[in-house]
């Protein structure tokens, strides 16, 4: 490997909009993110907000096959 051509890795603090801070290795100095594992609905277990049902497809499926599918 050639010397002095690779960027230097630094331990940086990544800040989320929810206020959580995570430590990562990166070549950038200041990193801000919109979602992290603390505030994302999938990781929090809030699956009710993940289903987008604009035409009643979920209800039609439940009526046809029941809740025990």
C-alpha cells in the first residue's frame, strides 16, 4: 500500500435528531443522522406505524383469511 494516500480514521460521535449519540470510526468530523435504532419504529417494536393501508387491503385480507393466517 502506498503511504499518505489513505484518509485517517477517527473515533467520532454521531448525533441523532432524537438526542442519542453513538460512537463510530469515520473519516468525517461531524455526522448528524435523522433516524437511529433508538427512535426508528421498527427497532422500537411499533409495527402499527409501518403498515400503510390506503385502500383497505389489510382489512380485505383479514376478512378473507381471518386473523389466524
